[in-house]
């Protein structure tokens, strides 16, 4: 394996945010007297704002007042993630330090809107490790479309096929694989489906395991 850059999803991959987000969504549902449909919620993971809205409208049906739910959810979520550091997932710091010491450029490709992504990464102390951010508000088509990964590679001036991509969600994996990147999945709230497993990417339990895999003697590093 040879690569020239590494691109990371953020929520559920770098930061342990997915449980926070789901808990706050459930609280928002309770506040406006809407049922919490976990199966519907899990389908939004990895999607940008437009994709989230479509999944929730489809899942809840025409009776859902989406603007009211969105405001109840967003206000509660932003109040948490803009004021306190979200825990960093296992192996993140070690992998980022290794990439930095190896001279490999890194980027974030997240469905989160830009201003919130920047605050999250700053509070967690991760902003120093990344050369660029690409966010959900900057693309027309969110994950599972590859657009955000292609944008991230373009900003690093590296061919997509020469990029490592790290994801937790199935939607994110679909995007990274469609971008023709060397894709690693570290599942968080949702396990890879049988369909996703057939994509031929690498599934590992943590970024610690990723670092061990990349530093084994049989693996080449950056060209």
C-alpha cells in the first residue's frame, strides 16, 4: 500500500460525539412530544443537513414538523458541543502524531457544518493536526456521495486513489469507496451491513489497530 495523504471523518471517528448527538435528539423528541425512532435516527449518521432532513421526513412521515424538531435538537446539541470538549476516540492522537511525523498531509471531511466542526476540533485539541477541513455545508451532495472526499483530496492536491480515508459510518464508507480511496472503517454506533462488507475495504476495531496495521513491516508508507 502506498499513500500520500489521510482524510478523516469527524463525528464517531475522531470524536465520541454520536452518543451525545443521539441522546440530545431523544431529549428534543421528548420536549416536542414526538416519538424517538432509533432505527430512523441511525440512518442519518454520516449524512449532511439535507440528507438528515430527508431521512427524518421519510421516516417520521408527513405529520412531522421538521423545523420545530430541528430547532429543538440543534439548539440543545450546539449548547453542548460548543462549550465542552467531546472525548477523543481511542488511538486518534497516536495515529495523527505518526502521520504528522511522517510528513503525510491530513484533512477532515465531515458532514457537520463548518463553524461547529472547527469549534469541536479546537476544544478537543485536534485542530493542530489537520491541513484543511471540508464540511457538509460546502458540498451539494452529502455522504454517501463522494463529493466531500473528492473536495478534501483536491484541497490537499493529492489524487483520491493516493488517499487513506477513515470512517465509522456506512454512509461515509460508501462515499470514501466511491471516491476511490483506500478506506478504513472503524464502526461506532452502527455495524457494517453485509452489503457494506462486500465493498472490500478494511474494517478494524479502533484507530489504534489502524496504526498497528500501517506500521507493520509489510506496509509501505508515503511515496
